[in-house]
C-alpha cells in the first residue's frame, strides 16, 4: 500500500484520539458521504483512504472482542 498523504495521517491521528465510539461514528459518516469539519479539507480520494484506514484500525479492536 502506498504511503499515506500527510493530510490523511494527521486527520486519522485527530479522529482516533477521540476514542473508538467516535471513530465508529466517523466511519458511518464517511460511508454515508457526510462531511465533517475534521475531514472537510480532504478530497474524495483522500476521504476514501481515510475511511479505509479507519476501518483497518477499528478491525484490530473488533477482533479482540
């Protein structure tokens, strides 16, 4: 996989710092095409990458349940 653009990496860090429940909310919002302030500046491909990365991160926690 290619390296994350800095904008996407910073957004992931900011969202993940908010906790699992909030991250799940962002995943749902991204899937529904909602725009939130934390990722408003990202273009469509960056938002898709953000969604992919957040899903990947959360899968680690879901596997431990």
